[in-house]
C-alpha cells in the first residue's frame, strides 16, 4: 500500500504570491510533501475537507491575513476545528497584533511572518514547522507508550501493595520459624514450619549445636555468623538481623532472624528463643518495584530529550505530566541560532545514512557547549540549532564562542581524516520572549513566540553576507556584564523586514584564529574610523581607511565589503 504524502496548503488572493510561495516551498522541502494552493478562505476549507475525506494528512497551512472573502485568523480558526494537528502560519503585511492574538488563542497559531517575507526566513520557518510536525507524531507515539507503561506500573504497584498488606497481616503476629536453644547452644525444640522448609525430621536437628544444623550449612561464613550471634545472646543481648538459610532441594530464603535471651528471677539466662520470618517475597517485590521505578525514570529521561527540563522549570513545573495546554510565561532570554554554511551542497555528496551520521556527529560536538553555559536546545532544524538562555547574556555569548572553538578542534580531526572543514554562522539576540504550550486536548507542543527570535535567526543569515562567524545585536551587547572582556567591533546598522527601527550589529571575534584575531585588534581603530567616515558619506576618506585595514589584514571580509561600497558610492 502506497503511503500518501502529507499536504501543505498555501492560501492567498493574489495568484503571483501563491506561485512564489509554491516555488520557494518546493525548493525548501523537495518532494516529501504535496503542495496545494487556494485563492481564498472558502476555497481552502473545501480543499481541506476533500483532502481529509481522502485520507490525507494536512501538515501545514500558510495563509495570508487580508483576503476579501475571509480574514486569515478566521480561516485558521475554522481549520483548527477541522484538523487540530495542522500547524498554522499566517502572513501579514501589517503589524496586526490583534489578529495574531486571535489566531494564537483560537487557532493555536504556530508562527506569523511579515510580508514581504525573506526567502531564507520562510524556508527556515517552514522547515522547522514540518520537522516539528514529524516530531509531534513521534512524540504522540511515545506518549501512548508512556501511558501504557504508567498503567502497567500503577497495576503493579497496586498488586505489590495488596501483597504487602497481606504479608504484614499474617506475619506481624506469627513467626514462621521458631525454636529453643540451651545456654550451651544445643537445639532443644523447633516448629514444623522450620522442619518442612529444610525437609527435615525433628531427630535430624534436636540435640545438635544450633549452628551445625542443616539450615546454616549454606556457607561456613553463615555458620560462623550464627555462632557469634548465639555467644552475644547468651550474654544477655537481644540479637536480630537478616540472613540467608538453606532449605530442601537447595532452596534458599532470606529470613528476619532473632535470638532472644530468657532470664530467670535472678537475671540469669535460662534458655534462648529463636525466631525467623521469611522475607524473601518482600525482597522480590522490592526488586520488582525498583525495576518498575527505574523504567519510569528512563522514560521520563527519554521524554526530556523532547521537552527540555529547563523549559519545565521556566513554566514552574516539576514534571512533564504537570504541563497543561495554555501554560505560558514571559521572560527576558537570549536566543542563539546556528547553521552550517553550504550544508545543502555538502549533503548532496552523501547518502541519506551518511547525512544522518554526519549531522549527529556535528551536533554532538555543539550540544555540550550550550549545556555547559546554562542554555538548552529548543529545536534542531536539520543542521541548524536554536538554543535559549534564561540567565545572563554572557551565557549565550560564551556558548557561541565555545561552539566555534569546538568546531575548530572538530575541523582539525576532519582534515586529518581527509574531509573538508566546516564553517558555521551564529546569531545571538536578547529580549522578552513568550514561552508556552500550544495544541489541542490530545496533542500539544512547546513554543517560543517573539520578534527577538526572528531577529536572532536573521542575524545568523547575515554572518554569510559579512563573512564572519558570530554576530550579536545591540540588545545583547547592552546586557553583557562586562563587554570589554570580549573582542567586539561594530559592523553596521541593519533594518530588519517588518521593523522601522534599525538594529546595531556587532561581530565577536574571540574564536578567530590567533593571527586573524590579532590583525582585527591592530586594525580596529582604523576600521572604526573608516566606518565613521562612511556613515558621514565621506566615501573617499573612508575608502583610504579601509584600504589601510586591507594592507594589514587582507583577509578581513567586512573591510573588503565596505571598500566596495565606498568605491561604488553606495
């Protein structure tokens, strides 16, 4: 039976926009999804109903907001009723926060993107969305398995508790094994339960030293332990401990064993009472309980790979089972985006299996750098990483520097093995984020919504344009505890799509190779003077400064960029 591909639906009343969306989506997700289009809300709803009736899964819908027959937020609200698991993205040419709020509240909006959109932003958001959709399906299966195991564990605990109550009701009042010893340690009497356990007759044991009786011949160490216990008890001490005994056909049992001295009116020990209670079932039940608890712990640890513990802590939850739909918190955090340069070209030279091995090997190098600096990974996007830091902005910056340092060591190993070295770009921004849960009654997901997230992603893309490894915004710079501890230089004022206010972008070059770092430090003053002249539109004088930088550091890509701008008069 052929598996039907999941469907992505694009909705807009402008045909050219639909064509553009379809083309860019095909490039982003290849042939893994069917891409359908609709020129209005009513047409989109009819299309979804037909697809669902035919057994298709609608993974994602991307809808314009302003349409003549139906607004985007109203459409997404209807879609949520028809297909709650479908992820929703809304395109808007206006900063209509009210519409976005309605879409989040009534349609569980996944993301919104400003029009006109950046191609890379769209690809990144859609790729992240479809990956999230696939992860949702996998996590749903994990949840079903967890519920089954939790039910089995609850039943096991119930049975264990019932067994324990029965055990205590019987043996709290009666000891299974009883007997009497003389002050010389000779066995005078024992009950039938003890004899039956050992497969013995009374004459087999009565009249013998107690420690030489069959039960204790399990080992010489046990016999010595019993003899020592008797010597202490005959001196007037009550002795009690747990010990293993030997039964018929080499059967063994663990008993709660005691020797109690019985004294006469003058306080002299006349004889000793021995008692033993079989507690083997308790040990077996305890082992089962520990095994069940260990399994539950393993499952919770496995789930923490999908929902980080730090996310639970930010929502003030002790466990994933405490998470409720609609839980949310607003907090200032730093967002880090990273991506491998030219990964698509690199992956085309590898098989799918080799691609997975390569990505996992790379990510395993990067993950510790984030965790060691109090961050957590919110999402993996193929070779890309989105990480959050709820502490100081320094944590995020130090993590980015550490990632680049680890990459340098990783590249040395790759080169030694005959592989080409990797280059990555990292963008970091700091600001107020809204973290919470979205979804439906049977499936929900954690998400982060904020313009600051989009800005961090845009920053990572800019590293390619400037030819640098690590960029931060002035928001992050302003929140560093001591910026002078880092090697930082101003790059440019950048206007981000959908925002009227420019954002100051800075390069952090602490992780550059020593000679490049030194060259940037030596030329920093000349570079910054060139920037000042450039922004004053004194192009000829600015070009002279950038030429001076190039003479001392020919491999400075930012100086090269500004020199070209000065020469072209832009």
